[in-house]
C-alpha cells in the first residue's frame, strides 16, 4: 500500500470516528428529550415542556452535525473505494407550539423513530470502520 492510500484510509477512519461521535451525541440528547417528554406526558407542566423543547433543539443541532459528518465520511470512503454511508433524511423536529396530549405523543414517536435511525447509522459506521484496513 502506498503512502497516499494510507493517508486516505487514515482520513476516512478519522471522518468515521467523527461521524460516530456525532451520532452518539445526538443519541444521548434524544434519550434525554425522551425522558422529559415522558415526564411532560405524565403532567410535568410548563417547565417539563420547556426543558423537553430545549433538549429537542439540542438534539436537532446534533443530528444536523451528524448528517454533515456522515456526508464527509461518505466522501472519504469514496477516496478508498469503499461504499459510503447512506445519509438519508434525518428526522427534523417540528414540535407543535401548543401543549396537547396528542401533540406530545407525536413528538415521542418522532424521538423514537430518530433514535432507531441513529442506531442504524451507528451500526453502519462501526461496520465500515471495522472493515477499513489498519495503517
């Protein structure tokens, strides 16, 4: 393996690690938002609702960062002739401004869906990182 290819592999690995870390960060924020959302559903009141929204905004920012990092990882993988990661449409959170039980249930469902998407993306990144040659 020549030095150029070794450098490309190292860059791909670094991009994959960044993407994986971004996904895990989004996962942690979604878990926190989910907890606050459940508390809100059980009658947590205005404060619980505000904290849930704050956590969702943080999670959205982390998911956008993860999407960008996954796209960068895919580009780096093309340089080493490996299939990229399907970035796909990451869930965008658009919570309803009024506080109703039905709206809160919809948000909880979206959080669960996003967590599933992140779990799948993490597994895919981990698989690709395992298959990248060590240099």
